[in-house]
C-alpha cells in the first residue's frame, strides 16, 4: 500500500507528532507498505525506509531576534513566509495552516506519479487538507488530544489580559474543528481522547478509531543487572505545560522524607523558570535536579535508574512517560486524569491517585519506595502490559485496518 504521511513538524524533540511519524512509518515499512513523508521543519531523524520530502518553514512563532533566514534572507518575502512573519508578530500560530498549503502544492505534482492510496495527516488539521480531498483518496488524521484541552488549561494559568489574548489567538480551534469534521477517519490513542474529540469538535463517533499510541519496546526495556538508585523519583515532561501538573508533584515532595529526591527531565533556569521557582518557594530546590534535554539513550537510563516515575498530570491524551517507564520495568504513580487509567490499567502496573492532590501523590510514592516486593511486581506487570497493548507493531496493524476499511 502506498501511504502519504503529513506532519507539520518532524523532529521528535518538537513533540509527540515527530515520535509518532518516525516509528509509525518504520513499522509500516516493516509490514511491506511504502510510506512517503511530507514534513515541515525541524526535520525528522533520518528515515531510510520512507521517501521524505522536507517542506519549507521558518518557525517564527516566539522569535523576536534574527528572524531572517540565515541562507537567502530574501526568502522572508515569499508570500507564505511573509504571511507567517506578519501573523506571528500578532501572536498567531499559523504553522499548521501554512504547512497544509505547502503540502497541497507539493502533492499536486506527485499524486498521480506516486499512486498514493491514502493520506494520513498527523495532527496538523490545516485548511489545505480540505483541498487534498480533491484527489479522491481517503483522508485520515491522528489527533492525540484536541487543542481545546490545551486552550482551557492555558486560560486557567493566564494572569492578565495580555496573556489571555495570546492564548486566544495562538490556538487555531476554528480551523481544526472545520477540518477534522471533513476527514474520513480520526485516529486517536484512547477512549478518553475519543470522547473529548467527539465533544470538542462535534465529530461523529462512528468516524473515530482508537488505535492506541505506541512506543519502541525494543529500545525502552529493563536493563539486566541495572541498579536502581534508592529514593529516586523521576518526572518526564514539559514543566511549562500546566497540564503536566509538576507543581503538585513539587508540593508532594514537601510531604516526603528528606532522603527522597526528584529528577526532572526538562530544562531548568534560565530556560524554564516555573518549576525552579516553585521548588525554591517550597524550600526543596536541593532535592530537585533538572537534566535538560536528553538523548533517547540518556532518557532510557533515567527510567532504568529511577525507583519510580511520577505522572501528576491534570490531563493526558495518552501519557507516554507512563508507558515508557513501564516498558523499562519502573513502577508508575500517576493521576487518574484523562487516559492515564487506560495506560496504567488495573493489573498492578501502577498506582492511580486523584489529580491536584499532593498529599495522595506523596502517600502513593512513599508506599512504592518502601515496598521492594511491590516494586518488583509492578515492574513485571508494567512491562507485560506495554508489550501486549502499546508496541508500535500493534499500533501499525490497527492503523492499517483503518486504511483497508476506507479503501
């Protein structure tokens, strides 16, 4: 099957869509299919199993200096580049729209030659996709969670009119709603996210398919003979994202013994200040370590060394850190928010606590840290659950079934 995948950002360090693109295309190729990838910058990791076409993009949102392209500065005057420049000066985020228009232009030259049988958008949902339907091929989109979730949490955190303005203009909710309702199928990663998509964007439930999310179980795995570092708790996520609930985890640390330390896989000051400021106000800064951005190998070692991973989120469309930790044989203490109960399950792989409850979070963390037998049972159950439900092979097989259903 000839499959065209479209993603407005390709690099895994830019978010879940880059990880999804890389591993789904790899697994589709292993199954004998022929993926072609149209992708915007930053570019993805090399994907020798796929034809890759990199589309232009300047990524100007949030940039205040050195906005001109280093090579050929005059490119800023090209129509779509100039539109991006002007829109971003007012706080808009036009990247998804611009990518979809560039993808449409690129596809006009390639559809008949490449013989695509299905188009699969990865969370772009730009207006250009509506015109892609002219090619009379099925159009599938993947949405890990609707942007309405991010929108609500951002407004909740905003402190003044200026911050609320930038939240309102940043999220292209109207565009995404109009486009998603015209896609032939919507793929998502959990029953909870399917419910949110149906509610937020008025998508008919008969067009939504839960194919789950995947992770590389060949890479994320327990290490034989690896020693866990006593009283070491791990958090993996964007500390500036209010949905991740890192403030509640930091508050939970005040209820835990001094010997318990927290490692946060994210940047600290001066790049990100929210979590360092909260840790300092709570007087626990000496017990909190920020690793900065890590290579995949270094991230795996962090999972393997920790005694448990805490996932204090207020909402998750899936909860990849929980699944990665389970795959590495590290127990999880997570909230019961969003799709986390679907990931962690009820078969002993982790403990679920109410969101926004630091005391309950601390109690569960201490319970796991002090009971070695329970940690071993949770490690075995977590690895087994991930292998059975969340390997990329399983996700690719379920995705191909949706393609076949449409074709």
